[in-house]
DNA sequence: GGTGCTAAGTTGGAAAAACCAACTCAGACT
DNA sequence: AGTCTGAGTTGGTTTTTCCAACTTAGCACC
């Protein structure tokens, strides 16, 4: 139920995790980013208990990460489909960063099963820090600094 | 206990979450990235139950995200300090991506309390997709593609 | 050399969340 | 009328988490 304590935090990481930090949520988003839209798709792909899936989809919809829309395939009764919103699609970066970290630091013997590539050029892409001019900056060259809004 | 089912997955995201996906872990890492090293620092800052903190630190150490080292301040008894490894420091990218998403999509009325800046120039930085040449690419232009290792 | 202090835990019991199997419900199709 | 399927709900068990109290080890002071 998207731990409300965290949603009020002044820390953006805690607030993100208030929405996304429960078990299964990131895996649901991974599936959604790769095209899953239906309850049964998530359930079968993940092996998640249906009551938990119901709860997770509800919080994702509640916080604007996904929408729930009725749709009807011809010759089928109306169903509900879950689609990522713009906010949800922006999580591609978070998912990509997790994927990249897992590739490197929790490797599987067969190597990566998914790679990130630029659509047109087909060249490899990765997640990194970028400055205003769109140039990559090394991780060590980025500092997390307190703003004026930082509490005392 | 770092759900072993996920650690064997061929999906790198699932493997990452097998190590990092339990409650509190990302917040522990956030604190670690901002300089916390001691048990009590994490406990007091997060309000986490001590038994859960013990368990989380143990899995982070087990999977090479942090190290546990005895150290001694003069005039104090020897204690254990927890430090991020290189693998742990690379999670800055994941944490940064979560932070950025929270800033934008789960905003707090006071605005962000932390911002990402390039160390020398002091200019803002963000997390993004980058191609081989170090140039940022839009999220829409990045595809997640299956490799030969993708299971049937 | 006993008492108190503090950091880093451990332990035991209560509460919350996740898991699992079985069941419901509604429309389409036969 | 009966069957199938997707999308859930329900009830009971197991696993995690939470919380408060307890332990342990070394230092400092008297």
C-alpha cells in the first residue's frame, strides 16, 4: 500500500521508494517496459501471487506510473489493460541502471540476456551521468549536494 | 537473506534486485553514499530495526557491495565500519536515477533537497542514456534488445 | 576493581506482508 | 444451458518486519 511514511519524506529517493520500493514492483515495471499490459501476463511471467499483483498495480495506478484502461479485442469480452504513463516510461533509466549494475556485479554465466542499444545506429548505450551540454561525466565527478530546502 | 531464486535468474534486473531489492536496502545505500559507515549511524538515520539492519548489512557484505572492517578511533574501543566497495559506489547511478525520478514525479512541496552537480564546474548533472561517444541519447531512442543468451 | 557509558549487536513475541490454493464473476462461444 | 478464460477475491499458512528488552565488550572515571 505504498508506505505513506516514505511518501512524505523530504528525500526524493525515499519518496520514489514509497511508490516503487515494495516487493515485485520493479519486476512488474520491467515487464511493462517490455510490452506486458495484461494482468495474466504479469502473473504468468513473474509467478507473483494474484492478490499481491492486484495491490501493486493499484498503487502504480494510484501514483500515476501506470493507467488502467478497458479495452476490447474483437471477439473477446472487454478487459483491463495496464499501460505505462510518461512517468512510468521514465523509469526506463532506473531499470536500465539496475540492469547494467547486475550485468557487471552479479553476472550470470551465460552473460547478459538484454543489451541497451541506440535505436537507429544500433550502437551500444549505457546509463551514465550527463552534464548540461549532454556530455557524459564520470561518476566520481558528480556530487550530491544539499540545496536550501535541506532540513536542519 | 537476498532471495536466492532471483540471484539465479537470467535477468540482470532480477539478479540486482536479489541483492538490493529488500526493504531498506536502497536507503542504507543512500546513507552509505553520503558518508555513513557505522551501524548506529544507519540505525539512527533510518529508524530501522537493528535486527533487520544486521541482516541487510550482512547481505550487502556477502555480495560485495560493502566491506566490514574493524577500525579504532583513538580513545575508543575497536568498532566495525561498513564501507562501499567499487561495486557499491557504482550504485550511485541507480540511486541518482531514483532521486531524479522522485524529484520529478513524486515532488515535495519544498522542492528537491539534494541536487546532482559536476564537482569542478558546479554545473547541474543528471542521469541519462549515453552512447559510445559519450553523448546523451533520448530515452525513446534506446531499445532493450535480446542477445543470443536470451533463453527460449 | 567496580560502576557507568556506548556501540553493536541478539533475542523473543506481536503485527504485517507475502504466499498458495480454491473460489467467484462476467462475457463470449458452442 | 454449459464451458472457457481473464481478472480478480477470499481464507488460511508461512515469512518478514517491527518493537522492546537484553547482552557483550572495551573504555573512562572514581
